[in-house]
C-alpha cells in the first residue's frame, strides 16, 4: 500500500473534499451502556447528577468499517483486512478530532472504533459547566474502555488483530487497561501517554490540593489555574505543530459546544495522579502481556517524559515487550505535527500494527 499524507497547504479542503465524504460512507455512531464494575469485579460507585438524580447515561462512540471504505477504491489503499483499531483519546478531546488518523488507518486496512470517554464529546457528563472535565474515579475510565474494546472493538476485528492507539490521558487509561485486562488487546501504540500528568507543580502537591478542595465540596469545580474555553488558539501550547492541523482541530471545537471542554475539575486532577500511581505499581506492570510501541514527544508540556521512561524500565525488567521511539522536537500531539514529522511516525505505527503488507507513507 502507498499512503499519501494530506497536503498541509490545502489541508481544510483536503479534509472536506476527500476525507469526510469517504468517512461518512463507512461511519456508524453508537451508544453503549457504561460499565458497572472494575476488573476485580468490585462495583463502581454510584454517580449522581448535580440535581441529585442518578446520572449514568450512555457513552457515545464512532466506528468506521474498512470493508465499506474499501468499496470506494481509493488509490493506494490496502485491499487487505488487518483487523480493527480501538482508539483512546486524550483529555478534552473527542472522536471527530481523529478523522485524519482514522482515514490513514482505513487506508492501511483497519476498521476504527473510537469511544468518547465519559465527560467528553457526546458522552454523558456529571457536571453542568460545559468547559469542565470531571471524573469521580479513574477506574471508571478503564472499565468503560475495556467494555468498549470487548463489545465493539473485538467484533469489528472479525477474528483478526485487535490493535490499540492511545494518546495522552487516553494513553494512561489504555496502560491501566493493559495491566488489568492483559488478554484484551493484541498490540498497542501509546502516543505521549499520560503515565503521569505534568501539573507544573509536584504531582503530590497537585493531588493534595485538589483532594482537599474536593473534600470541601469543590470536586466538580475548576482546579486552580484552569480556564474556560477560549476562541483563539494558544500557539504556545503547540510548539512546532502544523498550523493547518491545529487550526482545523480548533475550528471543530469552535463549531460544536460539545467539544469545548478545557478545564480539569479538582477531582479529575486527583484521579489523574492516582491513576499514575496505580499504573507504575510493579505488580501491575508485570501483568502486561501485550506488545507495546510507545512514542515520546521531546517538547511535551502535558505529560512527564520521566514517568514514561520509568514505565518502560519497569516493563523491561519484568520481561515485557516494549519499544520506545523518542521524537525530540515534537509537541505533545505528535499527530498535529507537520508532515515531515507525522509521516515517519505514521509509517512506524502502521508497520508495527501489521507486518504482512509493505507500507509506504508519502509526505
């Protein structure tokens, strides 16, 4: 197969004129009942809406069927079926942000399944403020995503490989999944995973402060330093990124209030740090059976490189199978970088997830 990267100089037109019509031809939107128990069988705590009523709701997801996509006969696309990819997105993200990456996976012969994590996109929220991301317990993210992988991703793989792509917060969720459901995923790619968040202060202090505020009844309030959605792109958060891609991501957020989550709640910060501690437990790292390819962004402002290094060292010592590619000049979202960075990153991912067909990526 020979995959051509989208032209950055005419990016929006390429997305609108080529990618979106193709994706619509093979897209399905679905809703899933959330999980009710964690991997050990213990029940998750009950959730309450701010008005006091029960608040679970159904989680939104999007799937793209490669069999339908292949009927389009896109030049350069694989004619083989390589299985399915379940995608775990990052903090304040949503399924439609990954349409370009879904396009490339489809070209490579994979169906794509994207869950919108609780508190994101069109999935249920447990806080009234549209800007705030809240979670009561990090186990809920993991249990929901495991259920999604088993009930949506595995059938989509049709007996072939079930692969995983996970970014940032989604990478932290996915890593905890690999530890707690070690036979669920066949091969995994972790891109700038949140093994530990970068809270810009010591994480023990961030967890202590937000935990204290949560105990005072402010669990769903914005954590210190957080802000509401802003109509202008903050380019300082995207060093070296593709202007066209970042602007396209931001335009999606501008055009749909469901995509304007921005601020972490106090409880989200506390749970993010707890998730980090849980991931890095030696006894949990030893449970991982899935081969992992991990990417590290050298200019990462949102997760700690040192924690990614620690995780790899622990998994190496445990005899796990992990490879790490460091991209020194990349921002946190490697898939937001210019084609010169994105193309080799994409080629590495596709060659890692399937080895039966030669992959060429043209920048």
